[in-house]
């Protein structure tokens, strides 16, 4: 949590933390939990299909909401306009929670 807070405070100049990388081969995929800080690079020699989405697990709703709130506060930590999309996401999740 401390590392995430440090990155969130100044994402463009953060150099701390434990950095990891993976090189995916054709047919492989990777899954990140909500709020996982990541960057994607691709080689230009090959076509690349990259899909992103919001995957939510019941056990992670609280963390997901913390991520959404952090992204609304600091637009530099996401490449999505959370002012437009966050209300839609939160409403959809609220309906799921109520139905459950």
C-alpha cells in the first residue's frame, strides 16, 4: 500500500518499488488484479492484439472502489477519463451488490 501511495503521489517521477517484467509469447495472456500498476510495450515486428477491461471479483470490491476513487482524484494515474466512466462503473457494481 505504501508503494502504491508513493507512485500515486507522483507517477511520472516514481522510481522506487519492485519492478517486474514478462515477455509474452504468441497465445499467452496475463491478468492483473484491479489497480495493478503496469505499462505495456510491444515489438513492432509483429502484430499485437491487446485487450483491456475491468474485471471485478466479489472479494475485491472494496479495493476496486479505492482504485476508482484514486483515479478520479488523480487523472495522471490512468489513461481513462474517469469523470465520465466512473459513475457508470459504480452504478453497475451497486446494482450487482444490491441484487446479491
